[in-house]
C-alpha cells in the first residue's frame, strides 16, 4: 500500500518525522501543495479528507466526480456532501456530537 499526502500545512514536518520514526517513509509520499491536485486523483484508489474544520469541501466533490470512494471527517458540510454519494462508496469518520439534555429526575 502507498499513501500520497497532497497539500501542506503546519503538521507536515511532524508527519514526515513520524513516518521516518515508524519506518514507513517508503510507503508515504508527501507531495505538498500541488496546483494540479485534481489531475492526480486518477492515480488514487480512495480519497480521504481528514479536516478538523471545513465548510463545503470542493476536494470531496472533485473526488466524487472522479469516481473515487470518499472517507471524510464529520465536520462542516462534509456530511451533506457525502450523503449524496452512493452509500457503499463514501463514509464519514468521527463521532456525532450528541446534544446534552437535562432531565428533571
């Protein structure tokens, strides 16, 4: 298995160090920011979006348009976007936040 991480951010250096520490560097490609990221999707088997914060992810829509199964965190508009996909091809990760209610008992 190979993993390609496309994009950059404050955790990139730490992720690269962790891959080296775990001895998995040969399986992980850190592509950084790519203006042609949409074109790269044709080489992928699955798209994972692990954002902690998100509005409506255009990259999820692009991955779905490319016919990729999607795994996405349950933040922002991801649930709505993923819900329009075929049920067997896209999944949400993370817990739903349950509202807390007080009972008078």
